[in-house]
C-alpha cells in the first residue's frame, strides 16, 4: 500500500485520489496511475526517460528481442516466492512496463507495484495493463530513492537497468527480502558499439555498494539476435545512453545498416537483505 510522500502516513484510495489523514491528496490520472513525486522530491536534473526514449523502448521491447530476459527473471522470482502466500513485488525504475507486465502475467499470485520517475513511462505502463487485461499491477510516478511504500512492504524489489538504492531498498524490503538486479554483461550490445566507436569497450560491472545485502545468486544470460530492420536498429540505439553520446557521423554509419547481429547479455543478481536492516 502507498504511503504519503509528504508525511509518511498511510494513503487511502477514495474515488479518484489517494489521500492521507493529514489532508495530503494525490489525484489519480485518467490512465489510472498516481503521481507521488512531491515538488520537493522532483529532481530538475533527472525526470527520467523522455517521451522519445519511452517510445523507442516500447517499439524495441515489443519486437521480443529481450523476452528471454523477462522469462529468465520471472523464473528466478517464481522460485524465490514459491513458499510465500501473497508475495509483494516492487519493480523499481519499471520504465514503460514491458517487464512488469510480463512478470505479472507469469506470477499471477503476486501483486506488482511499478514505480518510475518518468511520467510518460508510467502512463505507458497503464496502457499495457489495460490492453493486456492485467489486474495484479499498480503504477506510480516516484523515485527509487524515496519509494512511497511502508517500511518492510515487499518480498522482492526488482530493478532492471535502473538506479539502485542500498538504503531505500533495504528499508522497503521485509526481513529476509530479496533484491533482484538486472544489468548488462560485458559483451552486451558490443557489435552496436563496434559500429559507433573506433575503440569499443566492454561494459564494466556495475558497482552498487549494496552493503545491506548479501549476494546470493548470479545468473548470466547471453544470446545473439539479428535486428532485422532499420527501425529495430534505430529503436535500440535510441533507448541506449549511446544515443546522446555519439557523433552524427557514427550515427549515420548505423543508419546505413540493413540488419545487425548483436549480443544481448545480462547479469541477473539476487541479493538477500542482511539481518538487522
Ligand atoms: C534504462 S531505463 C530501464 C527501464 C525498464 N526497467 C526497462 O528495462 O525497460 C531506466 C529507467 O529508470 C528510470 N529512472 C531514472 N532515474 C530514476 C529514479 N531516480 N527513480 C525512479 N526511476 C528512475 C527512467 O525513467 C527509466 O525508465
Ligand atoms: Zn500526508
């Protein structure tokens, strides 16, 4: 259940808004999500993915190239919740909802709570759940560093290519709760970088400083796919950070390709919250 981002009290839903006992109220948007970012909580330097990135991500993900990742992560979470009665899972930095809705369909007994700082992304999550008739997901605009849930709310927090918060995730997970972090493997998209850069580098492992957690499992998933159209190549490029860091000449090289074989490589890490946090 949500808590008030201003005073921390429980939020109750009443018709088209969520409100707390201290009179703070948050309207539910027409699409069905709630914006729980306070003015103070807004970060002028980070409003998350912009509409162009959200569109590119949706177009690319809907082509199914990353479906094996969604399935593998769902398998891992399914194992983690198998002895839990009504598991609660937060998808932190859920983006436009491709993974959240895939997980929700697969793990029907779980309730999913997706948050993202990008309003456009969260609005698209609602489109997904309405179109696909998914009932076990709720979405809010919020920050990963200030999750609008009571402490010890979740059995799992899953975080895919999105910011990771040691302190906040430890606070919002139940005792013995699990954190599932998906990040790129060293070879992820290497072939695309080889087109863009003279000296492409392998991705360095992310260092999250998760000292309130123990790493309890690490799964590598790597496969190659052929991006079959120029549109797919462009969508993938536009959803990566390279889009904003690449010269026009290099981007043009990519635009001339008819297809591109790429490595999709992921590391799925499972952490367990340490005792006492
Ligand atoms: C690379 S995208 C990944 C989205 C999604 N998990 C996926 O894999 O498709 C990173 C996401 O993190 C979101 N984001 C960035 N900073 C954030 C923050 N402080 N709190 C919550 N979300 C954030 C962005 O808006 C974006 O949707
Ligand atoms: Zn309040």
